[in-house]
C-alpha cells in the first residue's frame, strides 16, 4: 500500500465548479433505485420521509441539488446550523443535507425537530442526508431519530472502479481538463480508491498543472508526487 502527500483529510474539496447538478449527470453505479425514488419524490404529491446515507463524495449533495434543479416545488434547503424561524406554509418540500454535521448544536437539533414535525403535520415531503448511519448518530432528542425511521432509508452503494473512473473524468471535464484513460488507470492503480481522495487528487493535479503549465500525463504525475512506503 502506498500513500502520497495528497493523502490529507484536511484538504477541502471545492465542488463549486460543478454548476449543473442533475439526475442525468449523476454516476449511477448500483443506485438506480435511489435515483428513481428521488426523481419521483421531487415531483410527487405522495408524502415520503427519505433518509439517504452515503460516504464522503458519494454525491448526496449532488442529488439534493438535482431535486432543487428539477422540482417545481418550493423547497426549504438546510445545510448549515444557521437556521432561522421557518413558516412551513411557504414550502412544499424539506431537504436537510448533512444532518449528522448539524446535530452537535443542540439548539439546531431542537429547531430541526420542530421543522420536521411541522412538515409531517402538513403531509409534506422530507429528504434528510447523512454521512453517518442513522443508528450511529448521537441524537439527544430520541423522537427525532424515530421520525427519520418512519419511511424510506437508503444507503448509497460504493461505485466499482469503472464508475469511479467515470467520476474522475466527469469532475476533470467540469474543471476544463481532459484525462486520458491511461492517466485514470494509473491514478486508480497507485492511489487510494476512495472517492473523497480521488476528487482531491484531481483538484491537486489541476492546480499543479496550471502553475507549471504542463499537461497531466503519467510522467507529470510521477514527477510531482513522491511515493513512499506506508
């Protein structure tokens, strides 16, 4: 096993360059049933509470934005603990993106619990995403946990290597890069196959290629990344 100076969980991923998030440009893998559910969820009048769990860079936020870009409903999107007073009658659908990151703030948990209850009472759809499994989230309000188990619970399945290469090429293309199949194969063979790491590697290689005015080739990657034993 090898590691590189790219192996740093402190490096943030900036996905702001991916502007058009839709269901059609999400790499499906074995997650077709999730996409079908969320596609109908975004337009259906049937009431559902969907809890969606996935690893870092599995595309949870992409799917949330796909709903926002697809649905004609009025959507309340919560992704930070800066939650203001909400009038539930102004919205048709609630999306809470990353609830496990918000709950350490107890006041935020109380607000989320209240908002979810209001949406349930009004029979409006709710989507909640999380990196942490539902039964491993440290809820301080037990009733909030029970609300989220009422309906549909999905786990985004890990992509196979071919699908991860599609993700690499898609992210690279949206940064204005063109990665050859041989470069993708080299990255997949020599570095961690975790999507969070792979997306960081593309960002890192893009920045280095721009600063050095070089194309991203296998020799280029070998020159800028020093391998050492794990």
